């Protein structure tokens, strides 16, 4: 796929609970943009074909997407960049970071299940960042919850206003179509996209009298009790436009994409070193939100994912790594369509570029083309909830062991803590699967067998005030330091933490989330 240099950019990620239909919707969007030619290219966990975003063997075994990939489509002269995010809850940390690189989020909700835990968690991150959220309520071809109930569920659980863009006429077997509330037309339901038909409501002769009456009643209700459309609220993430459809039946997907290119946010100014950096400015800048090692076993390399924020990226350009001031030439840059790499010659704000990394970059690094050494805001770090002591089974392999840990931690696969004096390694993860991936990758990529001893601690708190030299580790709490040598106390549970706070009122503790 060729990248259009002048086209406006819209960069988004889909957030959803596993199985809500994210992969199916992504595939249908790519089909509409002509990026793929046949269904099943992106999807097919059970059919033996694997999602194009599934690079790692472990993903294939589990049928879940562990890594995030980048896909592109051009639609109505807009270049749409889709950042894939793993839906599995154990990988939310990776997803959180990906969300820092997008300008818009699309929330896919299963109409049968409503809002699920994972959506809620990810969604809160978007709210925190004030990015627009577009909602696609999927699986309309099934008997789902009442549309009005789904709207109030979103309003109540997610504390944001909703604005339906279209309205379903029946669901499941009785699904007749969706009514476009702006244009007062009906897209009639057939399960073949090639028959897409949009007709004025008055001409819809497939509706029975009671269906028409029902629809008119609901439209009136929405008119009276619904929220007023506000572009401003959508842009700051306090109102979500809601679309109904079925990704599998390719129903309502094109209407969604038509509206998406208008409603999604364009790349906005971003904060770096206390100032707002405008995407229009000439000076190139961007940040790295993800590092992926050994993505392709034939390449044995590390790829840093760069989000371009201002200026223009050109292959071979000289850049400066803001953190150290080091100058580098970026001669190897790729765009990704999963494992197919294409060389990127130029990229504009909103684009994601994969750059070859021989170990220079860290997640959160800012790259600039010149001028002042600005630094984009620190990547969010999330408090891990599971901990394990890690050692190499074979002490002779310590060199590979340290290299593996260093690289995987730099990639953000897992968090690393060390105990004072003895410097024992403790891994911190948001979910159990992170340990399994770490174990698997140490074995497969670094040839090291590791031993993991799970600990009973559940909470990590950074000490922002107080003298830690007096803290004695015991079974309920353990003093460690993070990668930046900041003191952290691991507590067994909430109770142990409160007990500590009562006994040590001079201390101030913070969860990673708060120290962002
Ligand atoms: P995910 O990426 O969010 O995890 O969801 P995915 O697209 O993989 O979809 C999960 C399941 O839901 C798949 O079925 C998919 O076919 C189905 N699905 C997606 N959209 C719709 C829809 O609009 N209507 C209906 N009825 N089903 C939908 P599966 O049986 O788990 O997988 P497969 O055998 O189809 O591969």
C-alpha cells in the first residue's frame, strides 16, 4: 500500500473487550479502504489462518493478539492509520501505551453483552487523555440489549454523554435496517454488502406498520430526551457519537467509516517540555511508544515504533535523541502492515513509523530533527499487581540472561525492580500472561531457562516522601527500587499498606498512575 503524502491523517485505535468484534471490524474497514482484498486476511484464529497482527508464535498458540501492529487505509482522500491493540486484559499495559500514540479511540461494544470490564479500564485511560471516542455497537444481527438501555449503560458507567448517529430497526432475526438520524434515511439490512441500499424512510416498504410506529416513537424520545449534538464535546471526549451495526455482516460499517473521517480528531498540538508543539511546525519531532524485539525471526532485530508529532520525517534524515543529545541517521524505516514491511520515505504528523533500533531507544524517548531538545510527556506507567522473583536456571548463562532481561524490560514487556544490597531481580506485571510471555521469550529468543517464584505481594507504591533507609522488609512489605532507582514498597495487600501508613504518617506513597 502506498502512503499518500499530502492526505490528512486520522490515527486511531480500537478499544474493546475480547470477542466484541474488533478484528472483524478492522478487517471490514481495511476492505473498504482497499488495503486487503479478501476476508480472512486479518481474521481467522480458528480457521488456521492467523491475524496479520499476530507475529509471535505465542499469539498463534493462544489465538490472542499480544503485540500491537499498525495498519493503514486511504478513504475519501483521508489516510487512516489503525493501531491494533491487544484485547486481552493481561496486556493492557501495552494497550495503554499505544493509546498515547493515537488521536481518536473507537470503542466496540457487543450489543448482547454491553460494557465489559476491559472496555471500562481502557476507556478510562482515553477519558484521562481527553481524546474523542467513537462508539460502534456491534452484533446487531443477534438478539441484543435494547438500544436505549445500551445508551444509558454507556452514559452511566462511563460518565459521558451519548449521541446516536443511527438507530436500529429491530435486532437479531427481526433486524430490518438502521435509520440515519441526520439524513432521515434507512440502510436496509441484507447480509450481503454488495446490496447496500439507502432509501428515505417514507419509501421503506420493508417495514411493517408496528415497526414504523416503534421507530417513530423512539426517534421522538431521542429528540426530546436525548443530548444535543456537540462537536466540541466529541472532540474533548465528553460525548461519544454512537453507531449501530454488524461487523460480521458488513452492515453499517461504511456509514461508520464515512462519519469517522469527519468526526475523528486530526493530529493535535501535543505537550512537550511545558510547551505545545504544533503539528504544522517545520521542525520534525516524535516519540517512541513501543519497542518490539525479534519481531521477525528472520530479521532478529528490534523495531522502535515512532509516532510523528510535527514536521516531516524523511528516510535517512539525521535526528537527535532528546534524552542524550545523540545524533543518528535513520536510514531504515518501515511502515507496517503486520509482518509485511514497506520502506517509508516520508511520514507526516499522525503517522507511525517503525525504525530499526540497535539498542539506542527506550519507550518514551523523543526524537527531534534539530532545535530545542524538547521531551514529550512521560509514558504512563501502571502499577503492577503481580510480582515474581526471577533467576536463571543455569548460572553459566548469566550474560544472555541479563541481556534478555534488559531488552525485554526496555521494550516494556514487563517491569523490573531490584532489592537493595542483594540486587535480586523482581518482575512486576499487570497480569499473569505477561510472566508467561516473558518466560517464553527468554527461552526462545535468548536461549535462557528462567525460574519464576511468584510472590504474595499485590501492590506497588512509590515513596515520594519519607526516609526509606529505616524500612525493614518483612513478609507483608518489601522495599525495592525501580529502573530509575526510585524507592518502591511492595505490599502484600491493601491492609498491609494502610497499616504501614498508620505507623508512618510522615511517608507519602503514590501508585504509578499518580506519578505520571
Ligand atoms: P475481537 O477481535 O474483539 O476479539 O473479536 P473478533 O473480531 O475476533 O470477533 C469475535 C467473534 O465474534 C468471532 O466469532 C466473530 O466472527 C464474531 N463477530 C464479530 N462481529 C460480529 C457481528 O457483527 N455479528 C455476529 N453475530 N458475530 C460477530 P468466533 O466464532 O469467535 O470466531 P470465528 O470462528 O468467526 O473466527
